[in-house]
């Protein structure tokens, strides 16, 4: 955890120091372009590697009755055997985190002096994970107004709904609070659980700290340390159209935010955050459970060579006759030969 926190502070310091030392063009133009290229190339490369991985057998993870006899009711979504059922299962997995909804928490307890494992519901993790992911999605869609001119009506409507309560000036977006709540819960869950702390790697902490820093710097840039919105949009439009605009007039918080986002884009394809694309390539989710209807044979198995009984008897016929074993064909005598 300490290493991940120090790495996040280092990235934040680079953004602040670079803006103070006059490196605005490097941080505001060159770094985002490089980060975007690494993200796109790395994302595509990772998907291609996963797509080329051989999956000869049907290995879907199921949680329901498979299709068998007509008088046994199958579960179409939990054990899909058709393509539409697989699509429905994937939609529920992507948009509702269905497998995480069924997640349970196991604890070892002692009842009447005997150790037992007790399972508890763990719906809070599902709720805050859903809250974080949907808040992140809405925030990314809202940021599209910096890349598009004119701004589409759907994005303006989404922005209006997000800030419908008109709290403060500028108005406070609900997703700004929801994303911090979701990330805060995920962080506290790792901090407070001794078991999770033991199995957590620096990469797990780094992703959380980096996302919290990005959300926090964005909120500060909107409500505390204001920036020139028109100039910021010109700079971002220049990045989107590959026509760079000098960002020198923007404040330090803008460059801190851009540096953190660029670090996330570079880190994304090589981290666990790639589950965003990997969920569609997971054979345990995207395959049909039709093993009772189709036989799945590994095409990479070597061609087997079978030694038939006729060949075996040809090799050992004389020895079998001498041992008194029955044979299908008696050996030829020397006279007959």
C-alpha cells in the first residue's frame, strides 16, 4: 500500500512541478497524445492476444440446471445452451454485475465448540461497485462535451439530470459524490479486512489511489481551483483533432489532472483494469453449455496410433499357443509353409 500511495503522489508531484517549471506543453499536449496511443495500441493488442488463445473445450461457469430431459426445467440464463441465452447472460453480467450480486462472504466460526464455516450475504460490495462503475461511465460521457462542438442533445440532457438538484454554483453533479463514495468503500474494504490486506498486491492499491486522485483533482478543478473552461476545451479539442493548442494559460490543477489521467491510460492495458474488455473474451461467460448435445474434441491432440488385437496376435501368436492361450488364427506349420 505504501509503494502504491507513494507512486500516486509522485505522479501528482510531476504534474504540479511540470506546470511550475514551464513544461505545460509537455504535460498538456505531448503526454496525453502518447498516453492515448499507448492505451489504444495496448488495448487492441491485449484483445487480440486473448482472442488467439485456444479454447478447445466448453468451459462455461454455470449456476443452474443444464438442459437434459424434457421433464426437468433448465435454467436458460444460468446455464445457456443457445446463442441468445449467452447474449442475455452477458448483458446481465456487463450491465448488472450478476455474478458479483451472488457473491458471499465466508467466515470461520465456532458453534458448540466445533469449527464451522458460515456464509454471509455480501450485497454491499455489489452495490458500491455498481455505483462506482456507472458514475465513472456517466462522467466519461459528460466529458465528451469537451471533445464535441456542438454538444449533442443527449449529452446535455445527461448533464442536466446529473446536476438536477442545482446545489451550489457551479452546480454539483451527483456522480462526483457517487464515484468518491464507491471508491471510498472499495478502499476501506481493503484497509479494514485483514484477509484482503494480506492478498492485496501493490497493483490493487495503485489502481484505487490513482482513480481517487483523478476524481479528487477533477472535483477540485471544478469547485475549488477554477480553470478557464473555454481554453481547456480548445486544448482538448486540439488533442482530439491532432491540432495541438498551447495550454500555457491553464492552472496547475489542470496539469495535475491531465498527468494523472495520462498515467491511468498508460497503465490501463497492462493492469487488472483490462477486465473492461476481458469480460467479453472470458470463455467461462461467453460459451454455450451444450456438452450434452455436441462433443468437443481438442484439435491439438496428436493423432493416436492404436495397436489392434489382430496386430497383437500376429506379433505373439506362437508364444500364445505355447502358453495355451486361445488364438483366432493358428500359426502355420513348417510343412504348410
